[in-house]
């Protein structure tokens, strides 16, 4: 007998525990509440297709007894509890493996890579993957007979395609080293965010060679802005950027106060920032925007004015209410969080990547 319910309606405030075995993420509250009400002790749920990719099957006596959810599109999806599979313990051990992640940054892989990995004939217990570029950049070696998963990325605007090779972390001889890199993946103190992989490779190598345990890196000017000093200004790590530009970074442990450096990085991560420049707002503006973010539960730290939105071709959501910042030197300032736009996050992310090199030099 099928159990059914319409899922993903407006969430209520019930505390729930149902988790997608494939992604490792919790179900929306109302959906999770419905799943939690069923007579199972395991919080993990998956579809028959996901079970197959996990290397387990739905027990014969449980087939047709899953929980049917109706998605917003109208399609019906049947979920089974881990206890309805042939090996619940394997489902537990592989939780989140339906969402392959980059072994270094722990960020989800691009959609094209996830699809290619799902179709690959060889299955691995680990959901962590690393690219051929990472292997070369970090001087890693592969186990004998390792075969990659080839992923083709298409770029319609440039009318070209690029093929990248991905390997599972189980195919790397230096697994312990890679796992160590995960703990110290380089973070920019100026933004509180992770560096892109090309810069991260050089910083990871330098950190490994010098046995640094801090993930935080900053420029000499950044050190000085915090009122700190470095023991040896000539011992930084040089990163070569485009147009023959070299930027020198120092690890927090090369300064006289690593804790202050870490505190600055954590503070920077939550600091409201301009979508145009990527830089933090003055404190008098930031305090207003932080309060607005807290009240409205905005997840983005980026804010945009109506004129900037028009410049980028970003549409403000209908009915979105701007946050007003009072000014003494002119008219009040109306500004929107990127959560109040229709897909503005990707546009601003691309814009800030282009301007990131200039920002690092300051």
C-alpha cells in the first residue's frame, strides 16, 4: 500500500529529522514532518533509483510501500526509508553520496560532472572527487590502473567545449594529504571566503611545506590594516595573476596574532557587501543591512541598488520591499538584497570573479 502526501507546501515550524540519503540535506519541514510520522527509526530516505546507485535494493516485501510525494511540478516521486532497503547500514555509510563534491573545497561539483559520475560504470564508496588539474597542481599521484571520468563542459556563447578528467579520492595514493588539505583549504581574510582553486593550489603547497595549520591568508597590506606585523616580510607566498601581476600572501601563522586574523576573516564573511565592488559597506550602513538580513532571513551578503540592478539586467522580484538607509547628506538610499532578485546571484558572482584580481591587489 502506497503512503502518500502532497509535499513541499508552505513550511511550518515543526522540528523534523528526515534527511535525503542522496544529498545529506534535510527535507523541507512539512515534508519531513510527514516522513517522521511513519514507523521507522532511520531518518534517511531515498528513491529506488538512488538505492540502485548506492548498491542496495528495495526489499521485495517493501516494493510498492514507499512514501509518494507530489512535487511542485505535479510529478510524483516515491521515497523509501533506509530500513526498507537490503542494507540500511550501507545507506547510512553513503549518506550524501548522491551529491558528488570536490575533495578539496567540499563544494558540490558542476551539474555536468555530477551527471557523468552518476553514469560512470565504476562506483566508489567515497563521494569526493578531484580533477586532473588538482592532481598536477598539488603534485599528487594516482593508484595503478586508475581510470578517470571524462566530463564535457559546453560553452554555448563561445561555441566551444572543454573536457576535464575527474578521479575519485580513492584513486589517489596520498589520501591522507588530501584529507589534511580539506582542513586548511585557503580562506581570504579580506572576504572570509575560499580562494578559487588555481590560487588555492599554490597556497596549499606553501602551507604543506611550512606546516601551517591555519587556513587564513592575507596580503601584507591586509596585515597592516589589522595593526599586525609578519616575522619575515620576504617569506610570503607569491601568486602570479594575469598581466604579469604578482600578489604576495601570508598565512595567519606568519603574523604576530593569528587569532585576530581568524576573527577578521569570520567577521568579513558575514559583512554586507556591494554587488558592484564586492567590498564591505561602511559600518553605519552595514548595521542597517545586518538588521534587515536578520529580520528577513536573507542568505546573501550582497546588496544592490535599483540602478545597479538595471545595469546588470537583474530583475527585482515583484513586491520586494527595499531596505532604506537614512542619509544626512542626501536623499534616503533604497537597496535590495540579492535574495530579492530573480537569479541575480549568478550574474553578480560572474561579475565579482572578473574584478577579484583587482580587489586582491588593494
